[in-house]
C-alpha cells in the first residue's frame, strides 16, 4: 500500500468563546495520492474548517498534519510558503475569492511571479495555457471578474490554483453556487484535471449526490467529528451510521416514482458551542436501540463491517434501523 | 372541468438595464394555469425568469426599472390582478395569495418579534384584535411545528435557526389561510435534513388547508417529490409543461433532457456527468429562433431562424420543432 499523501492526525480546532466553539474535535483522515476524499456534512459540521486548517489558513488548536511526510504545523514562514505551492484551494464563491480590481490575466500571473515560476517573456504564454486547460478562451485574460458568469469565475479559480502546479487541492464546495448544467461542466473539468495532472483532492461538500460523482472515499462529519468513513460505494450502498442513513434518505431524488423511504430527522443541528454529551447525534438519532449509553459515552470510530476500511462511530452500527 | 384559480397569459416583464443600453426581457410571454389544491412546479436555472414570474403575480416588481407589458394577464378567480387598484390588490396580497421566499433572514424584519410579524397580516386582513392576533400567531407556530411556540412568539428572527425561520415565514404566509401559496426556492438555503422537514411540513399543510402551491425551484429532485405538474422555463419562456410523471418519463425538450442528465444522482456510481455546453444567454440578447439552439445538440437551420411555439397534444407540450419532426433527433448527441 502506498503511503498517504496527506495524513491528518487527531486535528482539533476550537474557537475562543464562553464556552469555546468546538468546530473540529479530533478528526483523523488519510488521502492516498491521486485519490479524492469527499468530506460531507451540513452547516456547522466543521468540514470547511478542516480544509482551511490543513492549509494553515487557520492555525490549529491541536493535532498533526503530514503532507508527503512533512509536518505542516511545524513549518516556519519560508517553508510554509514553499509548501503552498504544493497545496492549493478552490473556494465555493469564486466572486468573493477573486480580486474585483484585477483582470483574470493578472490574477493568474500573480502566483507565477511570487513563486518565480516563469520568466516575464513566457508569462503570457503560461496564462494562455492555463486558461486553455480550464476551457476558457485566451481573450478572458483581459476581463474582470464581474464580466464573467459564475461557471467562468469558478474556472478562473481553478486555473489560479493550478498555476503553481500543486499536487493537492482542497476543493471547498466548488460547485454549490453553480447551476446544475454548469455544475456538471465544472465537476467534469475537475475529474479531467485530476487524471491529467495526477492531482489529489479533498472535496468538501454538503451535497452527497455531487460527491458520489467524484469521490473515491467518503467521510461524513457531524458537529466536528467524523461519524462514518468508507470507500464511496460502501457509504452509498450500505451506510452504517444513522446520520449517514438519514442524510442519504433526505436527498431529493429526481424521480417522481421513487419509493425510497425518507427518514425525517427531528430538531435542528445543535450548536458546536454546546455539543450534546455522549454521541453528538443522540438528540436527533432515530435508532430504535438508542439508550443511556448514547447519552453518556462518545462512540469511537471503529470497524463495523467485514471491510476494515469501513468505519462508523455508533454503538449500534451493526443493528438494523 | 374545474376552473383554474390562477391564470397567467402571455406575461411579459421587462427591465430597463442600468446603463440604459437595452431591455432585459426577463419574462417573455409566459402562460400557465394553477388549479385549486394542486402543486405546480416551476423549474429552471438562474436567469430563466422563474422568480420574476412569481414576483409579477403579486406585482412586487420594482417599477422602474421593471414593468409588466400591456397585454399581459394575471387572473385570480376571474379578476385581472394587473388592473386592480392598489387597495384591492392589497386585499388579495398576503391574504388570498401569499408568498414564502428563499432567504428567511432577509425577508423577516429583524426589529420585530416573530409573533408581531405573523400577527400583522391577521390584524390587517381579518381585523383581529391584538390579543386575538397573538393567540393566532401561537396557533400558527404550533401548526408549523416550532418547538415551544408560546415562548418563541416573543423571539426575534436572529434568535432562531435557519430552519425555524423558514417555519416562521411559512406561518406568516399561512396566517390568513390563503388559496394560493407561492413558494420561491423555500428550501434552497437550508441543510438537506432541514429541507426534508420543511418539504414534509408544506405537504402536510397543503393537505390540511387545501391550498394550491406554486413551487419555484432549481432542484429537479424537489420538483419530482412535490409537484403534480411541472413548467420548465428557459430564457424567459416556458419550454415544456407536463404532469410530473410524464415529464420525467419522457421529456420532450432537449433542454429538459439535458437538465435531467446533468443532475448528479445519488444512485449512480462515480462517473462523468452529461453537461449542457455553453451557458444561459443574457436577457438583453436572447438568441434568434429557438432560444436554446446555440446549446442544443439537435439544432438545425430552422431552429436558428424560426421560434417554435409550444407544440404537442393534451397536457404535455414543448417549445421545440422536434415535436413535429422527430426524425431530426440525433441518435447520439455529442456531449460537451
């Protein structure tokens, strides 16, 4: 088995407050080179915080992240900047993450200049090549973000991430602001680029159907913790955690004859400042076996089926709902 | 045959663009009927005109820059809403036709309690006393399943979660027991488990109160689960209309087909999606002929020149020449 490209060990991120907000509360994940890990969760689950913390866009509270064996949290400013060449991010809202006063060409030139990746004479050719790679005409180099559609802006965001030739990209809800027909274009582009450039993705999303089309592995987060993790086919065909089951059943199916039973959870997602005791999901859990143990003892993420790669954090993961 | 509750005919809502350089024909000749007790889904992507259509029904279009063109008709129980004097319109708006918006935080007033906001319509339209209106507000909050309604009635919007705010919006809309509820992307801003709750709530309330629902959404999954009939919009026009099962069983318009193929499915393995090439054109410059022709895999010369009307028989129609000339359909349209 190949060594993971990214190894997240017991990552914790608490925001100060009374009480502190436990955004990420002990997350461990690995991603193998060339693979896509889908990180799924609803608002407040901590999925975006995981993405930002491993790039050190936010400083962690505790834990360790190894990228190609290098301890990301131990790096000083210089080595960190060098590391950012290898790890990039694509944001959800390409409008607020592009500088409105910079042309697309300048946005793409900037990282090339900072990392001295191209001599001035080759700059224009590099920008043209990047635009071409994400399916945009070279004429886009002269345009400003407000002149572009949402899909075009997201292509620019992807081109900017690619400009420094990274090995790993955090895709933070990259298609959730896009219309369905354009969303499909961008998802296909990400898949093509991954093949061509041997990229590794952490794909953060709230939409389980989108994740199904891109991910090799899926991890489901709830209130700062991983509640289930498995190879993608297993998560979708045999979910073990009651939250994953409810989440899957709640996705509206574009089929009026669908007979799938919808598990409607009661109540709201609790605040990460006041996570419930024991299993964080217990107040909303529909599992018939739910008992006092769920209220007091936090379930560990453990192997729950024949497959050692399928983990779930539920005391009753083996029991049918 | 029952009479429609709401009849929309040849609705045209145009906007003068900021620089005065042109006219955006946001809604450009839309017609449909809404029958008592049914759910009609209007589905389409950004810029197709679905929200402008819903705002036009209640005459909530800011004028200027917008205006509803002469010749448009919006008839509610036989009265043309576009010809009503403001007091007559106010007697219908929020009373017999109510609306739920996508973003509950921006559509609730942050400085009034939710109870006051729910009670307002009951005081205005049904002349309830303040005390009776407050009791009514608590009753409505109970109906929409808000926990601790007697306490929550005195809360301000910022004290509630997104899902609770949307329940409050629904309580506000339903306080006068409207005959028509217009729900514009009512679950788009919500998490999927909360969306499931709100959709179930709308279904239950519709059954209990017997109202007709005009459900505006970009989500084919939501439409499939909720609507009896569907209107598909593209570039300011209705491009297809059909009963929900007929639409999903056999879409006639290549845009509808493309949209269905582009939706990521939870039951499909990791695979490429079928994208619709290109993007929605600008409302100031709709393409000639069929407005979908630049993105259509089947288009031929006629499509670039002549605009198709809604074709087909009975209750399933599509704005596409293929309905008349099915032989022109290409077997394997190239993707992307």
